[in-house]
């Protein structure tokens, strides 16, 4: 049995797309996933299964969410081993104790690669942002107090391309990897 993480895009943000985690957990259990647990209210579901087709899992989960909550939520499925691998390859400047910096992991949906992302979003503001790519992930850090001046903050929040990514904080990723 392999461990996976379902990263739901855009739930429980600003009062929109509300899904209670207890009910979300139940949805996963109805799909015969086991050892299901959630982390935070932002749609991080950790589960185990013998299934191997990520596309099939994604399709089943999205259908279950639509039927249960009447919401169309994009879901990214990542194996725990793949997420741990990315976390182990984080740049040294990412996930530090510097409280003035905000560290994120941008997770790319299938069919999107980092080159696509860079071409669409543009180069980061070097004075405020740092980025590094590893496989289907982009490590992104920016100065908290100047976040609205950063290039990627504005673009990841407003560009239609945002529907092909999901973002988690370094602390969230660390917690999931340690679960």
C-alpha cells in the first residue's frame, strides 16, 4: 500500500468553497482509501491505497467532491515519496527560521512544467523573491512585508494559469512529510 497526498485547490479560502474536513475525510473513506487524515482546513488529505493510477484516483476524488459538496475542485495527487524527495531537495534558503520571509511550495498540475510556469508568470523580482525548481515543484520565497510588490504574488493570485497550480507553505509541507 502506498501513501498519497491529495492537494485540493482553492477550498476554504476567504469563505469560498467551504468543505468541512470531517466530511472530506468521509468522502475519501467512501472511495475505499485507508488511513485517511486531513491537515489544516486548506484541503490536504493524506491517504493510503493499493491503486497505482494517479489519474484514476484524481478523477474519482473530484467526482466524489462534486457529488458530495456540489463543488468543482481541482485535485492534485502526489505520492508521499515524491513529496519527501522534493522536500529533501529544497534549496538552503527555503524553510529557514527567518520570520521576515514567507516560504511556499508551488505544486504544478500534470501537463504543466516549470518552463511553462516561468514563461506565463515571468521572472521573479530578484530583490524580493527567490525561486528554485525541482521536478514538478517550485520553491518560492518572498519578503513578507513587501509581498504585494513581488511579481509572482500578483500573478499567482490573478492569472488564469493559477488554476493549474496549488500552493502550500513550507510549514504545511513539512508537517505533511512528517505525518
